[in-house]
């Protein structure tokens, strides 16, 4: 029934006029330009949040298009510095050319990570679909080997491979591993991923435990109460928490500037009250701020990739008490 409802929403949204999609996505996208993103971050700072900034766009069709992303992210770095924002970058490796020309894509990412490092800014490689999982992880390993520890990846709880990936990264990066763990937005084939809600939650929670035990910096990116509750219990059992210096023996000296060793991350416009509650309790909370000209393509593509988003958006508008910004 929910599946049918979701498919109906997707089918109708794709046929909706652009202004309507724009009106709906206004809450989830900071706007077409960096100025709008800075405005929103300046406002949300007062809620105790820090940020990660995403220039919308991915899966480019020519390697030249990657130049736009490189130069736009350099502007983002300038804006972070000039406005004294507590923010880092989230990039899509395919927007830097990873699927078109692996070595050029890697070169582009390294160029950005180098500039970011000069400004003491962290770069998160968002995780896209399974075509680029191994390459994205490899980029992070290669950059760490070159001395860039200001870079980390995202892992997706729904994929069967993720626990093995954490083990491999623990070997390669030891305590400088820095993850974002999420359920994974892409509906991957049954042969490589969990597909049921409870299995995905269980697998994601197991990954969170494994990351915490590996001494890694762990950013939990979820709005789902069972995942957040599990995380709070996992932190407590490891004597981790707000304003406590990371007590893990294997957290290592690289961790010292990373506070308590974990943070919560949420998307702009989603479950604000929950984020503010966590911030009030003293947890570090980070908001994902997407902006860019490609807001329309981004909104439609997200819906096509995962129709349950359609249900969540509809729920947020019809029953606003379930998801306040
Ligand atoms: P779930 O989908 O069960 O949502 C729980 C509740 O939150 C819903 O019932 C609803 O109320 C609300 N909600 C969640 N999403 C909503 C939305 N879009 N609109 C309205 N309400 C919504 N994935 C990936 O594959 N690669 C990546 O790099 C990232 N990066 C990333 C960064 C950050 C900061 C976040 C929060 C998430 C991601 N994701 C991601 C997406 C992630 O994998 C996952 O698809 C979504 O977070 C939804 O899963 P939840 O754990 O929030 O649970």
C-alpha cells in the first residue's frame, strides 16, 4: 500500500510544474547559490549546529564539467573562512569525474582536498551507488597515504559489504578513519544489500557499533529514532558523550582535535526538533546544506532513486507534526 502511494507521488511529482517542485524543495535546498546557503547557515548557527555544504550535481557527462565543481567548492571554502562558519565540504566523487576518467577524477579531488587542508577544512566524499563504492573508498585510502587526513568517506548500512569495508579501512587508516554512516539512499539490488526496513536499521546500527569500537570518528547521519536511540545507548556503554574527551584507547592522537569522537548529522529541512534536542543535550549536530543551480534535477532524481522519499515529503506537508524543519 505504502509502495503504491509512493509510486503515485513520484509519478505525479515528475509531471508537476517546475515552480511546484521548487516550492516543495525550498525547505530541503538552500537555494540556487552560495549566498543563500551562507544566509541559512548564519541563521542555523544560533541552534548550535555546524554544517557540511554540498554543491548540487553529480554524474557529469564530460570531464570538463568537473571544473565547475572544483571552482565552486573553492568559493565555498572562501565563504566558510570569510564568514567564520563551522563547516566542511560534502562532495560527490562522480561530479569530479570519477566515472568518466578515474585518474583525472582523483586528481581533481586531490586538488580540492589540498586547498581545503590549507584552510583546515575537512572534505567528506558522499557515497553514491554501488558502481563507485570501491573507487570512492580507494580515493580516501590513497589520499590518506599521501598525508591528507582531512578526508573521509560515507558508508551505507544497507550494503552487505560495509562491515568488511570498515575492517579494511581500520587496517589502512587506523585511528584517522573518519566516517559518515547512513542507511544509504540508493535502492540497491537484493544480491548486495538489505531491502527490508528492520534489516537496514539493524545493519546500520551494527556498523555504528563497529566504527565506535574501531576508534574511528563516527558521524551518524539519520533522522530515524531507532538508529538515534541505538547510538545514544552505544555511546553511553562506551562512556562517550557530550563534552567528554574521547575515552577510547584506540582513538589515537589524530583524534584529539575532534572532540568527543562522534556527531549527529541531519539534512536541511528534516526533523529540526530532534536535531535541536540533541544539540541541547550537548551533542555535536551537523546540518547537510545542499545548494546549486541543479536543484530541480537533484529533487527529481532523488525521488526516482528512492520513492519512499515521496512518501516522507508528502507526510511532512500533510502531517507537519511528523517532520518540522
Ligand atoms: P528514515 O528514512 O526511516 O527516516 C526517518 C524519518 O525522518 C522519516 O519518517 C521522516 O519523518 C524523516 N525523513 C527522512 N528523510 C526525509 C526527507 N528526505 N524528507 C522528509 N522527511 C524525511 N545516503 C547515501 O546513500 N549517501 C550519502 O552520502 C548520504 N549522505 C547523507 C548525509 C546526511 C547528513 C543524511 C542525514 C543522510 C544522508 N544520506 C546519504 C541519506 C541516508 O542514507 C538516508 O537515505 C536518509 O537519511 C533517510 O534515512 P533515515 O535514517 O533518516 O531514516
